[in-house]
C-alpha cells in the first residue's frame, strides 16, 4: 500500500512538472514572436495638473472622484438625513410588540421604510432638482452654488424635525456662540441633532405601540395563572389575539398614515 501511494504521488509530481514545462515553452514562443505585444493593448491613465485660466473649471477626473465620494456616502445620507431612521425603528418596535420575531422579515421592513422614505422626501428631491440640479446641468450656476442650493431643502426638512434642546446640546459641545438664526448653525451640528431627535421620536411612538399589546399579554397571563396553567407560555395564547386586534383596527394603515403625517406636520 505504501509503495502504491508513493508511486501515485510521484506520478502527480511528474505531471505537474511536465505541465509547467509546456506552459513555459508556449509563453516563451509567444514572447519571441511578439504575439502578446501585438494582440493585447494595456490601458493607461494620465493625471495632469496644470494652470487654468478659469478658477471654476474642474477637470473631469476630479468630478468623477467627487461623484464617487458622494456615492460612497449615499447610505449614510439616506439613513441619517432622511425619514428612514424613524420609520425603521418604529417598524422594529411594532414587530417586537406583536411578538412575531421574524415576520415581517428584515428585508420587507427595510424595503417598506425605504419606499416610504422616497415618498416622504419627494418634495425635497423635487426642490433640489429645480433649484440646484437643473440650473447646474444648464450651466447657469457653478458647482459651489449648486451644492449650497441642494443643501437648503435638506436643512429645512431636518430643522422641522429637530428639537432645539438637541441643537443646543451639540452647539455647546463644539463651544460655538449662541446662533442668532438657523443659517448660523452648521450642518455638522444639525445632522447629529436631527438623528438624536428622530431616535427620541421613534422611541416615543414605539412605547405607544407597545401599550395595547402589553395589556393583552398581561390579561392572558393573568387568566392562565388563575386557571393554573403556569406551564403554558402566554405568548402562544396572546399572539392570535394581538394579530386579530391589529388586523381589525387596520394597523398598517393607521401606523403608516400616522408616520407620514408626522413628517408633514413637523
């Protein structure tokens, strides 16, 4: 048996050596004939830095780098500067309150929150398109002016949903003087204050959602305890009642409608 294993390993090594020799011979032959240099061309990238007569002119390469930077920050912008945070947190609280661990799934909750975010942020996107994107594409304003015009609707939306207490917290942390107007508050302070306010609002809504389902759990647990069924998990009995209550009151309609209206009247 040992001699057979040894012979097999020797044959494999010989085959590998022969294959390497054949590949090396083919490569040497192609290099000799110049086939590789003739058939294949390698792309090259040139980055040039020179003087420009117009300071506003930016090279295409720098514009591509700027666009890639914005795209890399797109998930953070979508999550922390829109209504997505409040929606996804409230839907997670709702699922836990119902007692359905993985129903609806994370993909369905995230997808619903994403499309509701597009619906809620549509007026902001339309204003950005009208005031910033279209004038920039028509070469009516510069890049700097387009960025300033694009950030104004987003700042206005975040200011409507942000509490003054949260703004003052981050303003005191940075050591800046008390701002007189909203324009004096930088975006670097507005974004974390907006996220903090959204989390607080989402937790308040989640607490309100928990109350009716918590009452059902307590009633079912009390009934089971009075009947001496201490070994029976209350969730098995309360889950159908919670689902029935949620369906009878048309829970998704009420929750989604209330969330969308909360942003409209913020």
